[in-house]
């Protein structure tokens, strides 16, 4: 370490670095803040020009997002005064709530498919990476390259064969199909990332466990997995971000039962005019799980990125 | 505790042969050293005994049972790794208790045994500490604790002192030997440090390029090397080699070097060709009027003795002589060799010529 130590940065350098980070943060966070803000605007505020920085917040967008509404005659509305705050919001527009929207369902689909694919990718990836790391496998390098090569073209390039395959196998618009697909796409990344992490774990730990009377599987579970936790967490985040955000295959292969949130959110626009606040509300809520997941694992993620870079 | 027998043990990694046909026996309760330079196959041999590598061919017998194909977990052995390999996510107590937990030993009994081992090794105050904060010596003690807690049939140690600082090494070497004497357990110890091997071992196997060069007690290996390699690898400074071409007859007690007669132990075979006259530095004496002479080119003062480097007609030579003998660079002195301690080698094959000195030692095969 000491050989690579550098002098303490000067005050000016610190300011410069701080300003650079702040500028970068502003550029990346501004669209995000805009979306979150739009979710709390009224429909007219959302499309006002010049854009309104200060506005009166409303939950109209969120109510529209989660409910299906129908227009009613003024007489009907007068006879049925709103019972709750959200009914009141709808009422003011001359509408009534007819039932829940599809958003909740689609969101749950995203959760099932996103986390399912992440789980499967990490489990399979860890096992494969362990085997690649520890065993003498014939043609190991070729196999690893082959696995990596599945990432070399954009996944959507194989959209048509996959579409036909899914149709023939009855996997179109099913949770299992989407989980399989996202797992297949994620797996190459997972294997490569995890192999790197497992390579860094000294074999002696497992060998010690083998000699201490454990089987190889027990040694793997009790000694390797805890050591690889950091790498597994980092890999899980990458896999989840991909499967959560994936749009193209979701549009192509899902339309109903298994439709995820990304292809659903744009369809909100069509319901009752261009309802930007509802779209923004949908996007905001959609951000939450992946953000929470990342924040929970962020300690691991940071350690994961620098893992192996520094050796004692 | 157990006797370990290795028969024609061989290990190939692809086209590379790491160990070629080793055969030796480690007696019950022996402290046994596997010695050799790096890459000589000593660690591979140890790992095969442990079950961490499968032999390509050959047999490994532990306590009367052939275990060559058995997994490590079924051999009832303990292994101490050079880098300790303590489980980093567990504290000291859990590390030591791990082998007992795998046997399904009741918790109270595990606690008792771990406490006992901690007392033997002086680790009581560290039991609840994470292993990451421990010093090298303490880590080594924890690794030893994990090994002895189970009363295995034998201990296998792969350069266990290699990762320690010099000051700790000495102390741990003594502790290890004391621990071995107390437990009487068969121990196989891999090292590349010849001093460590001589210091601690009851028996030594010297390996080079996957071949067992010699097998015997430290004294035999030092005094009666079976090959040029052993003679050079053991001892600091190593044995002196004076190269010459000549003839040695069965029963001869001297050889001719540069027209000078030098004494040797009575030869037990006849040999003609390129020879090496091997003599340890401490068996070289300075005499004023000796006919075989050398010029002093350097001296190293070591306290009670000094190492004097000389240039002779047959090459460089080092002598270990008392520190009070005046030795000036540039001086030419007569040399006398203690003939009874001399080994002759076939210069081409490196094999020692059979003599009264080494008779019976070289028949290991």
C-alpha cells in the first residue's frame, strides 16, 4: 500500500473534484427529479410552458395510476358524494372510480420475473463459476469464451427466433418464460463476475473444510458462499437492474398475464388523454424496489467493485 | 496415531510429472520432513497423503489401510496450511471447533475440547476474537488448534512457518516440536528450509524434480549424502566439490588429485571416470606444509568460526575454521581433509560411490 500512497490533495483540487461530482450528479439526477416532480403535478401543470418549477402538489397522478375511472353525469355525482380523499380527486373531474387499474398486477409481474430471474441467475452463476474456478474442465477457456460470446450481440438481435421458440413451447406471456429468458441473458455476466470473485477466495479454505470432515458441497455452502457474499450481492444487483428495466423483450413476448411494468407504463398515456402525471407516478414507483435493493446491498456493491484490486 | 507408507506414488499434471514413483515409510509417532527446493514435488506428495490430490498411480497406506482413492474427509488426518487457511468469517472458537462440529459432537463436549486445546496452545484469551485481527503466531496457533482438537491419525503440515516473521519462526518451531513430543503424533512436515528440517525432523526425505534423492535421519543425510544434489542442498555453506578425472579401485583408501594423494573412506566399488571429491567445510583444516594448497580469496567472520573461501586447482572451496586462526586474503595455505568424512560422487550421474562411510545408507532404492 505504502508504495502507492499519493500526497494529500490540495484544497483547490478538492474543490475541483467536488464541483465535478456535483455537476455529474446534477446531470444524472435532474431527469429523475423531473419525473418524481411530474408525478405530483396536475395534468395541466405537467404540460405547462414554460415548465413550472413551483407547483401545487397533488396525488391525482397516483390515483389515476392505480384506478380505472368512468365519466358520470353530474346528477349521479351529486347523489353520490365522495367517501374518501382519492374518490374526491376523481369526483372533481366529473368521474368515478370503477375499480383498480392493471398497474398493481403488472408491477407484481415485474417483481416476480425480476427477482425470480435474478435468483436463478445468481444460483446457476455461482455454481457454474465455482466449477470453472476450481475444477480442471476440458476446454475451459473455450467454454468461458463461448459463454461470454452470448453477450456480444444485442439480445434483441435474436428476438424473432426467441419469439417463435416461445410461441411453439407455449412460453409466450408466461412468468416462467420471462424468468428463463432473463436468466439466460444474465447468466453470462453472472458466471464471469462470480468466477472472478471465487478465484480470489483461496482454495485452502475449502481444503481445510474437506480435511475437517466436510463434503465438498458442505465446504462450498459453509465456507465458499460466505466468502463470496460480496460478489454474489454485486452480481445480484446487476442482474436485477437488467431484468427489472428490460423493455424490448417484454413488449415482444408479454401482453397480458405476464406483462411487466416497463411495457405497461407507456400504455397509461392512452387512458383518458395524455396523463403525464400518472406515467411519471408509475415510473417513480417502478424505481423504488431496485433503489431499495441497491441501497441495501450498496455496502457489498462498493466492496465488490474494489474486491481483489487490493491484496494484503 | 499411525504409520504411513507410500508405495510407488506418482502424480502427473498433464505432461508434467510432479512426483515420480516415491516410496518411503513414516514410522508411528515420527516427525517426518519432506525437504526439497520449490517445485520438487514435496507439497504434491503431502497433498496426496491428505487426499487433496488424487495420485496418478501408487499406494498410500495410513494406519494399515489403503486410502489413495478416499476423499480427504474420510482419512482422519489434520492439515496445517502455509497461509493458515483459518475460516475468515468465524471467530477463534468456531474455527477450532469446526472439525468437531462436522462429526456431530454434542455442543458441551465441543466446548470442553476447544477449551482444553486453547489451554495447551495459550489461546484462552483469544477464543472470542475474530481471526482477522490476530498476529501471525496466534493465527498459526489457531491453525494448530484446529488440527489437534480432533486427535487425528496424523498431522500434515505444509510449510507452516513459511508465512511467519523470523522472530516468530524460531519460537513456533520449538513449540511445534514440543507439541509433537507431547502428543506423539505422526507428523509429516513439508519445508524447503534445510535448517528447519535438520532442527526438527526425526527423519528427512530429500526430493528433487519429483524424485526421492535420499531418505534417512538428519545425521545420515548430512554426513553421508547419497547424491551430489543432497550434498549441495544440505548444509550451509554446502559441501565442497573438487572435480577431477581419475580412478578408484575397490578397497582403495585414497585418490589422486593434481598428483596429490587425498584420503577417502575405503571404496566398496571400482569406478573410472569423472569424479567429485566432496568434503564438508568443517572437515577442511589449514596446515602450513600441506602439499595440496589453495589461495585465500575471502573470509566471513561468524563469531566462533569463520568461513574462508579458497581457490584451488580443482575449483573454489570453503573451509569452516576457528575464528582465532589468522586468515589473510591472498595468503596460500596447505589444506588437509578429514578423509573419513569424504564422499566421492560419480560426476555424471551425481550418485555417491559406495564406501565404508555410506555403506548401508544408499540401499534405499
